[in-house]
């Protein structure tokens, strides 16, 4: 009985850790993922923005981000000369934690299976390696700038 209860607790903790955070609002600029809050805090570098209400509203160039556009997605254009923000690919992030580069990464519960995806370093808050379906996986929560 204890083994069954223990197994259930482990399974439910994994399921809870992979839940999507509905309060996070993702943004994309120059094909790099960030958050709306990150760009709101840096209004001086933003040239323009377009808000898309859901996955079906995304233009062709942003369709690959439809899995993070459930609550909408904002595309930002950055002013010329302000491209110096820290950027890291998810493959590089996996390498930093000594995981295979092709291991999917979870950001706020959203599974990013394409590890060629790049993110802005400013969104990185807490980064942990956890077991997910028997495989070590990076789980990232965004910084306080949501």
C-alpha cells in the first residue's frame, strides 16, 4: 500500500511541476522568446509591437510558437542598435546542465521540444533539473518580470 501511495505522490508531483502557468505572457522578438513583462520594463528599446489573440491569429512566421500562444502572443520589433540582450538557445541551456542538447525544456510548464529555440536570458528565473517521464529535464520559471 505504501508503494502505491508513494508512486502516486511522485506521479502527481511531476504532473504539477509541468503545469502551464496561465499568468505568463510570452513574447517574441527577432525569433527569440521572451515575456511581455521583460519588454515592458525596457520600453526604450521597443520600436513597435503586435498582439495576436491566439494561435489561429498568428502570421506564418510565428506559427511555430502556436503552442505558447494559447493566451495570446506579442511580437516586438526592437529598435536598431538595441540587439545586445543576452540570448541563449535551449540546446546550450541543456549543455550547461550536462544534458543531451535535444532534451525538451519546460518553461513555465510549456514544453519546448525544438531546442534550437532561443530565449532572452532576462526571462530566466529559477532553473532546475527534474525527472520527467524517467528523463532528466530542465524546468525554467521566468524571473519576476512576467
